[in-house]
C-alpha cells in the first residue's frame, strides 16, 4: 500500500503520459462512434458506406488504444471493461465480412456511453492525482 501512495505522488512518467494520451483517444473514438450512429438506424448505417467505415475505424481505434494501456492502469481501475474494445477490434479486423452492423450500432448506442463515462472518470482522476507542472515564470529581476 505504501508503494502505491508513493507512486501516485511521483511526477508522471512516460508510461503515465502514454496512458493519458490513450485515454484521451478512447474518449474521442467513443464519442465519435456515438455521433456516427445518432439518429441513424442499423439499416441506414449498412447502406451508408462512409459512415459505416468511420464507425469501424473508431471501434478499431478504441480497441488499439485499450490494448496499449499499461497493465498498472488496468489493475488500478479493474471495474472498467478494458478487454471489450480490444475483443471487438479483433473481430472487426480479422473478420470484417462477418461483422454484424446491428451489433455495432447497439454497442455504440447502448454500451459506449457508459464506457466513455468510465474512461473519462479514470482520466479525470489521473489528471487530478498528477496535475501538469506549472509553466516556469520569468526569472526574478527580469
């Protein structure tokens, strides 16, 4: 427990900076996916190739970003379903012809809002625990 407390007081390192960037990517891709299905039926999505491709891309980004998060971060926040975006990404990338657009639509509509909220809470907690260093001010007398 003591090492955890000491670790959280340290300046964020490369791993922490990378996790912060990946969390931001997760939030952005999740919000984009939600916007892409808003007000669109699964049938309309199936027939709108640019929108469908954009949705697939954002789910792929979600999966890649989730897979690259550090094990420490995933262990620190075990209630976030980190594996789900990676599994879906793998399904999209390795079985594109068998991806059910209805399932993607439902995932973006019903599951992504909660996941994105959880990721935003993690990001908020991490940035609160490790605020950015203040910019150096002018030197005294200058």
